[in-house]
């Protein structure tokens, strides 16, 4: 245990003493659910760069973290928004990340990995056409499949800007899904994660948008492994899940309600592709191990304390959640610094980090409380908290 002084929501200071880390089992195959963690990248803090403009990556630490995830029984969703894709990490960097991760995965016979393909090398603008979007998607899909990778078909800012109707979305997805070699995971990322995706699928109303997405999936069910929706609304996810064609998975992207969605109900369950699985990976491994034994009580007992932590990390503005993910990696020794691609470590307050520390401790997710406390004290000192 360790004791340190933390700021409170009221602006005061109070002593806080950590508890013991959780003792989580490791998930073993066969796994009861497909569980992808959308993994972050580790910045190189010593590289000569302009932090808001450049993305210098510490490749060794970045790949070491993927090995950590695989060792716990989780899959890796590579080059997603958790890795600051399109928010610091460009397409050239994403290709290098995908290549290195696919190579590292060869050391893990049971490793599961799928990689993001999108259109982020195509800047949205008034002159960008739907055909430009199609070509951009096809270029990235060909690159991922050319490296031997499976595709997560990411939502496109350029398409959201160029489309004039739901029919434009149908045309783009019809073309792209017709050209891929293996079934893909379609990612519907909500505007709370990326405001530029407001009105995706041609509708601002999510339920109307869902009809378009379901039309696309039904027309290409043989090319769709599953759909990940990130709308932070469990009712919408369950509604869509119950209407998916047979054999098409629902991958929850709901970082608020994942425990219940993964556990499922009498009519089905969700698999998972989540950013929160990056910082809570040990607990996820333990929960999956319990689910393998059909021990639902232990499954919920492990994940329940992680939900307040996740809700805090993903609180509005939700797009800044990546800062909390990397903060946790620093506290737990997966990297030696709290520096992020794009300078994103500056997007949350010291009060936010203090509460995150408390919630991570209560969930048993500070693997070494003395190290975590020492690093938290360093950040507090930087903010003028003695």
C-alpha cells in the first residue's frame, strides 16, 4: 500500500491510501467471447519533433504492449482511434504499426489481430467526391490485406463530408465490401467519439442510420464478420444485435455498458472491441476466464468495479479518452513517461487524473501501488500540488 495526497472535486486536498492489486486469472482458449482491445501507441518522448504536429512512436514499447494483451488472452484491434489514428497517427505511421504488429503476432499461435482501414489519408473537403472516398478505402484495404491482415472498416470523415444521401453510403460500402478478400468488421463510430462523423449513414437520428447500416450488412453478410457500434447506448446496440443476419457478430463498442452486453441475454450476446480493454486488460482476462466456467457472478464481480473507471475515462468530451488510457499505461509501468502522440496528455485536468487514480485502485488495476503512487506524485508536483 502507498499513501499520497490527492486533490478532490471540491478543490481541497486529502490523503489517500491505495489498496491491494487484483489477482486476476488469465483467459485461456477456447474463449467464450471474441475480445479485442483497441491498443494505444507509445510516443517517443526523446525524439526531436513538434509534439502537436509530429507522431514519433517508440516501436519497441508499442509492440511490447501488444504482447502484453495477447498474453492475457485478448485480441488486438490495431491502428484504431485509441492509437490516435487520424488524430496524430497518420496513414504512413498506421501502416508501419500494422506491419510490426502482424509480425509480432506470429509469436503467439492463438493471437487474434485485426487492423483499421479507412480514408484518413484523404482530407475531407468540398472537392472530395464519393468516388474519391471509394478509391481511398480500396487503397487502405488492399494495403492491410497485402500484409496478411484482417480488416476493421473504419468510419470515414471524408465520406461524412462528401455524402449527400444514405444512398451514397450504400454505394461506398457496396463497392468496398465487394472487393475485400475476407470478412471485415464494420466500425460505426459515433459523433461523441469524433464530431466529424455526425450524421453517419446519412441520418442524424441513430435509429434511422441503423436501417441503412443493416441494409448494407444484409446485402453483404458473407463479407461481414461483424459490426462494432460505438454509440454509448446499450438499447440501440441490443436492438441492432437482434436484427443482424445469422453469423454476423455484434462487437460492443459501448465503454459504459460492456459488462451486461458481453454477458448477454436469452436472445444473444455481444462480443467486444473496446478502447477500455487496453487499460483494464488484466480484469478482462479474469472475467473471460470466469465466463468460460459459466461463473456469471464472478464475471460481473470482476468487471463491475471497472465500469466507474471506464465511465470516467470516457466522460465528455469523449474524444479525449485516450489520455486516460495512456495515463494508466504509465502508472502500470508499460511506459516510462506520460507523453502522447499529438501532445494529448494535456487534454485532461489534474483533478481528472486524481479521480482516475482512485477508481483504478478500487478496481484493483494498479499493478504496483508504490510505483503508481510515485508517478502520480510526479504529476501532482508538475501541477503545483505538493
